[in-house]
């Protein structure tokens, strides 16, 4: 009887270990950190939750976007997005083309949104092209 209970306990421990490993591998925050270290593009968002901000990484820089709900002609949609950077020093080497790429990626998810870049990113967009 004790041996059967011990085998059941070992089986439960293995199932718990596998479940924990799968949860760890599917964690979007971990994927965000991996993309930041690899200087790749990754967007972490819950599109059905308009109250939750989204985060994305591009070229090793972490951005956060605040979504604001509003009305369109047909329905309630995300109409304003304010994007800020977590660490301004990570913006070194960014160009306008990078920002346009990010805007296009966001507009694919939220086509009715107007994107406002917060300081210091808006300074790059306001300067004249030579």
C-alpha cells in the first residue's frame, strides 16, 4: 500500500514539474526579455483587453504603449495609443525608418488608432529631413 501511494506521489510530482516547465516556456515576459537580448522585434499584447498596456521590443529597446478606447463610426475601438520608452539611452542608433516600421506594426493590430510618441522619441519625428 505504501509503495502504491509513493508511486502516485512520484507521478503527481512529475506532472507538476512538466506543467511548470511548459508554463515557464510559454511565458510572454520571458519571450520579451529574450527578444530584447537578441535585439529582435517582439510585441506582447492582449488585444481583447483594452485596459492593459502593451509592450514591445525592437533593436534591444523596450517600449510601452498605452491604449485608449474611443468611438469609431461603427463601434468602440482603440483610437489613441501613447508610446513611451522605458530607458531613453536604449534609443541610440534609432532612425525614422525604425519608428515608421513600429507604427506600421501597431496599425496592423489597431487600424483606427492615432499613435502619439512621447518624449524623447517625438523629437526625432519633429526634426526636418535634410
